[in-house]
């Protein structure tokens, strides 16, 4: 292992980036590997995707032989769901080094991003995405598409960020009052080869970002993504853009998608788009954080390769077009190791310098200690992992002590009877020890404002039912609570209904949520309770919560969610989170009946 790692390091620093397919990461060391194998999709059982019966990436010698680099190939590098992970995995410095090395070897590169780059960590929150656009400019991105979280700082700010970018955004379905905001496609000509890029973003974006940002002052949607109940508008938009780039002479058609493979985004999964269109050669996808390499048939029976590269720079995807015979292959450059590639290999380049500057600007504020905790506070399971070996976000599946803490802060600071927080709004663990401002920002990175409404017991029950609808699958809408307890009967199938935008419309059958108790008494569906939450859920229909639309507002956007948490810990708890929250799985507020 040490000899192989040394070889990788030597070639990297020499400007000849060798990707050793046989190396695996171990501890803090790690290795770079080139993965070209098609795999079964993570959500195969859920979305009904075809099991790949052959392997496009390994059919081409150019994909498997590092020595093939330098033959004048065109290499499309792509990133997705970086979520502000500027120095984890490959990091921007590793991406920069990879591109430089490929070009030194004689390849022609194009760099694209599939969305969700500007949100997810304090460097994004404190600069409202600006620092990330600066870094993307420095790397030299050629094209990007918006993901759903590109809009988390508001529509005006997103449009400002696109103006700051030195690269174009494209999307064939993002529109304002029926008119496309960006060009639906762009054609890049490299070494005499024309490559058409088509952009498409999940129509569930308003629900999974902040619905208010897509509305006018009257609450009417003026921005959209061609959402309907069938998906036909999106399929037609993609097909129209594909036809257009072909008519302009494109030799290859590459779709940049932020669509994903999860059942809950149907009818807008990548599989459904491919099945209902034709003429796409490669579909580079994001949103669901998987790394599946899949072959499937389009509407005309032709093979389409779908490639995804995970999240937070754990891999960089590529499409390689052979300069010898024009054959096409896809795969991943992956980094395995606990420490980032730039840190492990001590990479120093223009990007590492730029990142250091950004980190220096933010470090003083982020490192300020504001409290401490004697216990680990968890959003991720400390033992269980998913099929990729990543910790499971159990805060989206069940009660955790961090969920209890955050909900208690909302209730105590507002004086409400009940507090509700969607698990997707609580992002990171806090280990025992000092709690810094950066820790708090990482827990609540969205800058939501606290609100209180008068809600009926039935509205609360409906909210709990909506949050529990996806179990046993994780869902960011799952509710952590304070001031009440409830049970979820998993023997009852969810009968929640929603509209084409993914918004709650009702419950058609039996409720799986049972025995809701408030203050030790059964909840009264007709009684009014004071409910604290944030503007995302109570005002903006975030995660599809519409049941509170007519609930009278008692407190309207009074304080930032992260400041509420700071106030609760520093004032109500005298600056120390203690034994009250010792059990990582909470104190029994949420009971799941298997």
C-alpha cells in the first residue's frame, strides 16, 4: 500500500496523475482510483431501473488504461452535490490538479457542475454562496446547472451568483412565467468535435428549497420547472433541447441533470427522463448523492449511459471521448481516505492558495467558542452505515438527542406549547466538547427565521403524518418535536396525498401516526395550540407542509434559528449541554412500532 501510495503521489506532483485501479484507501493515507464499472442503482428496487447487462465503461480501452491519457482524448470532468465541501475528498485543489494534469498529458478537458454547489457549510452560509462561486471561477468551470439548493439564499441572490460566475448556467426547464431563465443548452466544440450539453433540474426544487422564493408577493408561483403530474412537460423540454443540439451538428449529446434516482422524485427520475426521450448519449446526474454507473435503453431502444459521482467531492466523474476512434466511456476518479487528497498529498497550486484565503477570512468568526456539551449530539447514526459505507442520517428517520435539543430551543425561546423541526434542517453532529459558532452554523446552515402560529390539533396531526410518510426511507420532512410525543405504526401504509408540486393535500386512509400526546394528555383535534417552527415550514411550505397555511401567525420571523440555539444553550442551560440529552436516540418522544 505504501509503495502504491508513493507512486500515486510521485506522479501527481510530477504532473502525471496516475489513477491506480487496484489501490484502496486505508486510514488517513488513502489512494486515488479510477472506477469504470457500471453498478446497480442504489434505488433499483424503488425506481425499477434496469440491471445493467453490460459495461460501457470497460468496453473502451481508453477508459481502463492510464497510459491512454495523452492521446488527444476529450475528457469531460463533472462534479455534483459538492455542498461547499471545498477541502474534503478531492476538494477544489484536487480537482484543479486533476484537470491540469490531464491537459499536461495532452487531453482536452471540459469542466461542468450538476448543481448544489453553493450551500451546505458555513463557508456558503456566511458568504451566501459568493465564496463558492469565486472558487468555481478560479478552477475554471465551463458550464453549470442549478440544483435545488442553489436557491436557498433566495431567488435574487441566486441570480446575483449566476452573474458573478465566469461560466454560463443552463436549464431547459427552469422558467419564469413560462419563459426560460437560461439557455436550455450549449454546444462546446473541442478539437473539431461538437458536444451538446443540455441542462435539467428536478421540478421538486420549490418544495426542497424554499417555496416562497419562487412566488410573487401575492404568493403565486412565477418561477417553475415545468412540473406536472405526468412528467411530460419535462420530457418534452429535454427532447426539444436534444433535437436542437443535434440540428446544430452536435456529435455527442450530454445531459447535465439534477434529477436523482429516488422514488419520491418520480416522475422526474433520470430513468423516467431517459425512457421518455431519445438521442441522449450520456446522462450525468446528481441530487440523490449516489455513484451508480448504469446503462439503459431510451425510448428508441438505444443505449444511454447514466453516471453519478456522489457528494462532497468523494469522486469526480468523467466522460472520455477517444481521440483515436471516437468511442465514449464514463467512470469515476475516486479518493479513498479519511483526510482529503490535497491534505494527504500536500498539493499546493492556485486553488489551494485561494482556499486558504477564504478559510482565513472565515476562521476567526467560526472558531469562536459559544458553549460546550458533555455528550455527543447526533444527526448521523454512530454505528449503522448505508450501502456506500456512509453514516445514516437518522435524524431524518427517528428521534435523536440533537433533534430534541433543537426543538427544545425553539419551544423554550418562544414560549410555545409545541415545537416542530424538519430533520432535513438539522445538518451535522456536535461531538462532546466546545461548541463554536461554526458548529451552530453547520447544524442550522439555512438561516431560517423562527415563527409561531396558532394551529389546531388536527393540523399538528397532519404535519406529523406528512413527516412520517416515507418511513422506512429517510426524508428531510421527518419531524423532530418538543412538547409532544407520538407513535408511528409501520404496519399502516402512508395514505398522504400531494399535488404536482409535491405539496400536502390530505390523508385518504388510516393514519400511521397514533397516540399523540401533548403535556401528558391526548391531543385534541379541535383545540388550538401554539406551535413554534421556522419560516421554511410555517410560511413557505417547505418540504410540502401546507397544513398551516391558514394558521394565525403569532410571532413572525423573530430570530434566526441558529441564534435561537445559541441563546438556549448559553442562557437557559448556562452554556453546557448535559445529561438531559445523554441518550443519543432521545428520550422517547417518538416511538416507531415495527
